[in-house]
């Protein structure tokens, strides 16, 4: 099972650290952070938005002011059988 995280702010980082011991493949996307420098966990990789949205479960953690735009951006990329979680 692959986990995708869109938005790597405080909540995205927390979720990645929480899930990384349980799942071997976590893909993260954030347009505003240089994730290649920030991600230090070997189970968490920086991915494109498309790769992240192809995961089985996708967590959404964009800034609230960008939530609508985020949903519009991923709407055609999410797989029909995927689970999308926002908090």
C-alpha cells in the first residue's frame, strides 16, 4: 500500500513521521517546500503531484487558503478506488 501526502507543512511532516514506521512507501508533494532537503526519513520520498495522487491513500494538508485550488488540482489525478483524507 502506498501513502501520499499533499502538503508538507507541520501536519504533513507529523503524518509522515507517524506513518513511516508502518508503511514502507510514503510519497510527499509540496509546491512550496524543497522536500529533497527536508525529508530525512528513508521511507518518505519527494514525488510529483501526479505520483503522489496515484497512491492508495492520499492525505491532504494544504494551507486552508489553498484548499479549493488543491482539490481542483488533484481531482483528475486521484484514482477512483483511492481513499482521500483531509483534516
